[in-house]
C-alpha cells in the first residue's frame, strides 16, 4: 500500500518550496509525468503546468505557508487530506481538502482540490 502520509507531507512541502529549481525537482519526484491537478481555480495538466501553478500561488500569497490540518485518510491508491494556507502564527486564510490518486509506482497521478474557506 502507498504511504500516503509521507506523500501528503512531500506534497505540502512542494507547495512551500520557494526555490524554483528545488521545487521542480520535488514536482518531478512526486508526480507522474502526465499528472493532473484540478481545483475550482486551476487546471494543470503535466509537470510543467503543475510547477507553474504552484509558483503562481506562491506569488499571490507571499509569506504564506501550507500545512496539513489533520491526519491523512487513505485506502487503495487514493487519499484525502485537509490543508491550510496561513502566515506564520496566523489564522488560516484558506482551508482546502484534496483527494490524491497515486499510480502503482507511488507517484501522484491526479490531485483534486476543494476550497472550504477562501478570502472574501
């Protein structure tokens, strides 16, 4: 069975990685070549688009960091987990819920994101 706790931690770390080269290395190591990321605000198909999406979110929320907000619930090759986006020591500005699907190699193939709390 896939270790989704570890994958979710790496996934969140990728969203927090500000160094573009290190972030791309993390994207390549964690996601399948044809991986997709879909949320209410973005559709990213492939590693290039996923990396660009993460960079754009970081640019929109400078100084904010993502964190897991509870345990990862997983079975078979899929998992769900809640995350937050906040400034250090601050209340979460955004709260989301992702469903991740991994391939047999343990790399993420699909991430479906839902936004539970967004700024007005």
